[in-house]
């Protein structure tokens, strides 16, 4: 791997994300471990979106749907495992994380296929609004379905299990999330560099040209959208386990907006953009939140300034323009 | 007679009350350069759009490479071998010239759903693309982002992409547009050799290029083909002279 | 289920539709003329409601409050346009979405800062209190009928504005070819500010009127904004006609759906669950309708003529 400026920054970001909880652990400050875990999970969710938005140019304002679906899968399977009742068609619940992750990704993928199949027939503003509307649909469905908490959300009484690991220990759970994040980022990099990634990027740049060489832009985009949904869904399952709570707000359009914000803050399309963005966002939330209850006002202001004046995000600011080869 | 590679029969396209394509019949034979000329507003672009698939015809048929392609999408027709260049060059601006052609090469192989091998380490694909760039004379500019290429270089890039597709026919939409005299001459020479690769349907305004290259010319006026013939026949045809060529013939 | 009850719900649906129209008309105008997607529209709705409630409480008059809401919303719109929106016309939709999303955060927190977290109350003016008898026996609030009337008047006024005045002409020209009208010497910048302020005023007016029947609180504009988006997607972005049709469709479908579906569900599921399932489906109904319409007409019922 060539040590470009961007790669160096990426390494520093990855190292910092690991270092902070290690230091916090040694200092007996588990709160910061939780904070770092939150950063890792949000970074994963945003990495998923980055595949659709940063690489594919698909401005999905409904990715919260996948995030929430992942969360609810974790919550529902865990609660059924606890109560012993079967979930569907005689299948029982589970509290094994890796099974939950697979189910979360599968379900997010299926819903992503359904939403994407319809939404990708539109483009531009229509696409933005229709993805927003579909996510709202999922939100209202979850809130109205009484069996799983409705508006109040769903608790996960005991954090789910992972073979060989005591997941209740904050540091352990952080490490699980950290490793998954790195795998997610690696997957993103591999997909982006592949033939599929080339087609997806080309479809963003010039969809007519892609069709003219014989590639159907719709199929490429739909595939990208589904992959993106699956990654974000996985993050949702982890988020539910982190908080031991599934909140319907995971499905809200504010969440969708937040995911986009994470990407913009860090740098759209950049490999470590989502991580940089998530770190900045959580830092703002924490630091500004400590100073004033009105921190969201300043978050809005900072976001506005970034959009107007610092379009490449943090990674763009530090590493300069992206090279495309 | 050899079957034409492209056969358009009685094509009709209306935009409300406007009959943009009024029963056009024309064909493209192997080995030929067939030029399509006509005054502005004659409906040349509309016709090209229907052949390529960006517009759906109202009636009539389009047969390409032995198949009825009237219902196929742009991408499907491209995969059958219809290579096209645009009046305003359509390229992937952020990608280098090389990556643009690699995209076409990858499309030809039908392998866009490979997720794991990095495309920039795929020597086979890179070599194929470089070979095409060499044919059009863009080797030196291979790694330059396409957005930074000059107007003429973008033309060459589009042709390189069409070559990479091993097109069975080329549809060139005003390739000479915006080219200076040097560029036009070079491109004319190039197109002359290109005809051996695959026949060309050439939409053009530049009469020098048309008369130098065309085996046959069709003249489109108000959506109808008013004459088809060799260069001499068209030059001498009185209807064509009055409708279009004026004193240029 | 009686006819009277159904009629009452239908009127509610029309009232919702009319409110949605006010929001959607502004949104679709702004998009049609300036090509800008504006998420902060819900905030302008909220500004109108708060201005009305605050001024009404201060002066004791709803009507002065209503005027204040128009002024405040239009002013807020103009300021936002001059300070922020101007810079976004040339940007892509993603940047517009983010910037206006940022504005939502600022407006919401800013309002909370000024007014606190508790809702404000706005009373229905004495003139419009009370109810009228409907055919079938029930009574229907005068105020809601007034909202429907006000909305219809605004729709008519907008129609007159767009088709009969010079401003309307410029708006229509701007919708078909943005660059051209600049070249023709129309002062684009002022036109855009005026259009934005007009849209904002419509939103503020809607917010003020609704404020008397629902509470005036931070975030009140957001559910309405989303519905307004559904309306303009269904109606066709840039089309006021589409906004009206879409708004009535959405308003009536949503209201009647919530009313009828739980009852219909009894035919399929045990009564204990019919309410919940019916309610769940009812809340998704609008989006299902939208998806069906978009599947058939991907650019809405009245798409813009040009690309």
C-alpha cells in the first residue's frame, strides 16, 4: 500500500479509534469506551451509505430504514430468545450475535431490494423524496406494531452473545465493533476498486455513457443499493446491542439525515470519510452538549458552513483532492 | 445482395403534432460509410436517438445484426454491437482516458459484477484498453482525467471506447463538430480506415468530410429521406440541391 | 358507521388536504422556479405558527397574529434566501438537502431557545368558534370550514397570480427556462427572493391556521413537510395543479384511511388486532399510494414538460 497523504490519515484515524478506548480502559473510564463504540458503529452505518451515496451518487434519504431494521432484528430475535416463543413459522429467537448479524443483513438486503427496485426508477429529487417516504413507511409500521414496543421501543435485557467473548464488558464489545468496522471499510475498498465499483462510479459520473457501452445502470445501482443497505443494517444490529435498546428513532428521517451528515463531515466517497465524520459528530455531540443544551443549533451552523465552504469534508481538508486514476 | 447490418423501415416518431420522423427507411451495408445529411431541424438527432434506443419509435422497425431491436434498451443494443459517439462527447469525466476505455472493455466481457479483483491490477483489461488508445493515438494521454482532455481528444476517446466494444456498426453523431481543419483532416483519415473494422452511419454537416468518406449519402429533410445515392448522384440530384446543398454541390 | 361520521372525516380530509396544498405549493414553486429542494419549509410553517401564537397572546387578537405570521414567515424566508439559499442554486441536490437540513436544526433549536420547550397555545378567534350542523345530524367546527375556505381562496389567488400577473408570467418563464429569463433581463435574484418569500408566507399561513387546532410546538412542521414532499412527488414537481390534486388526494386518503381501515380489518383479522393492524396499514397507506403512482408515472401526475 502506497503511503499517500490520505492513507496516512486513514491509518491515524484507525489507530486513534483504537487508542482512545484502550487508554480509557486503562484509566478506568468506561464511558469513553462506549463513546468510541458509538463512533465505530455509526462509522459502519455511514460506510454502508457511502457505497450508495459516495460511490454511486445515490442520495438516499431513507437509509435509516436499514439501520432500524438491523436494530429491530437484534431486538426481536433477542426478546424471542428470552421468552422462548417462536418468531415466525416456528423459528425460534436467538441471542447469538453472529446469527443476528446475518439475519439483519439479509432482511435489510431484501427490504433494500424492494425499496431500491422502485426508487431507482426515479432519479434526482424524486429519488431523494421517495427514499425518504419509504423510510417513513417503515418507521410508521414499526411504531404502530404493538407487539414490539411501538413508540416506546424495545429493550434488549441482556446483551447478545458472541462465542468466546464476554460481550457485557465494554472493551470486548468495542473490539467486536472495531473489527467489524475495519472489515466493513476493507469490503468497501475492495468493492470500490473492483469492476463492479468501476461501473458504479461510472454510472454516477455519466449514466448515458455507461448504457452506451452496454452496461445497464439500473442493475448496477440496484446491486450497490442492496449492498449498501446490508452494511447499514449490520450497523443497526450492533447499535441495538450497544444501547441494549431499539428505539424507533433509529428509523426516523433525522437518522437518515444524520447518516448523510456523517459522510459530508468526513468527506463523501472517501474511504475513511465515515469514520472521520462519525468521530467529529460524536465529539461535537459530547463536547458541545456539555457546554450548552442548544448544541444542535451549533451543529446545524457548523454543518451549514461545511456544506457551503468546506465541501471535501475533514478528509478532503487534510488530504486534498481524491485521485481517480 | 449482402444483408445490411442495420435496417430501418418506415420509422415514424411524433412529438404531439410534430412529425419528427416521417416514415424513414434506410440501411447500412457491411464495409460502407453511409452519411446522413440534412438541414438543421431535419430530425437527424431524433433518428439517431431511435436507432440507439434513447427514444422509442411510434411505428416502424429497426433491425440490427439480424434482430429486431426496436424494443431493446440502450445497453442491450450496445451489447449487440451498436457503437455510438455523441455530438457532445459523453465520457466519464473523473476517470482517466484509460479507465474510460477499460470500462468499455469490461462491458464487452460482460463482467461488471465482479466484486473482488481490483480493476487497476487487471493487466489483461489494461492491455486491451491501452491497445485501443494506441489505435486512436491517445497513448500519451492515457492517465489524464477525461475532463481535462481537449475536444478532439474526447472524440478519439469515444471512438476508442467504441472500438473496445468491437462494435458491429458505428453510429457517429457529427464527429467533425468543433474540430479545426487539422483535426478534421486527421479524423477523416482515421474514419477511412475505420470502415474496414465495421460500417459507419455518419451524421455530419461537414460536407468536405462527407464527400471524401461516404460510399452512400441519405438526405433527411423534415423527417423524410428525400434521396439516397452515391456522392455523385446526390450532388447532381436537383431536389437535394434545392433543399439543402444550394451552391455547395 | 354513519354517513354523518363519514362526511365529517371527509371534511377533515379536505381540510388536511388544503393545508398540505399551502405547504406543497410553496415547495413546488421553489423547486420549479429555482430548482431547489428546501427541507427547511417545515421550519417556516413553525415560524408562522409561533409568530401567530406569540402575537395573538400579546395583542389578544388572533387576526393580528395571523398577519404577523405572514409577515414573520415571509421575512424569515427572505432572510434565509439572501443569506443561505442564494449560494445553493448552483449546487447539487445533496448539498441543498444538507444545507436546508442544517437550517432545520438551527430553526428548531433557535425556536426552543426563544420560546422554551413547552408548546404555545393559540385560541380560535370568537368569530370562528362554534359548529355548524351537517346533513346527517353531526356538527362540524366552523373553524375547520374556515380553513377549507381560506385554502380554497389561496389556491384561487395563486392561480390568478400565476396566470394573470407579470410576476406570475416571470415565474412561469422561470420554470421553463431559468437561464433564458436572466438573459432577457428579468432580475433573477429579486425574483427568486420573492418566490422564496411567497412560499414561506404560504407555509407560515398554514402553520398559523393549524396552530389553533393543534398545539404550537417545535418540530410541528416536520410531519407536514414529509407529507408535502409526498404530495409534490405525486403531483409532479413544479406543478401547482399537481400540488392541489396531490394534496387533496393525500389529505383525503390519509384521513379516510385511518377512519376506514381499522373497520375494514375486522373482515380479515380478529377484532382485538384489527385496530392495531388497521392503524399500522393506515399510516403506511399514503406511501403505498405514492409508490403505486410512481411505479406507473415516475415523475408524478403532472411532470414538467422539459427534462
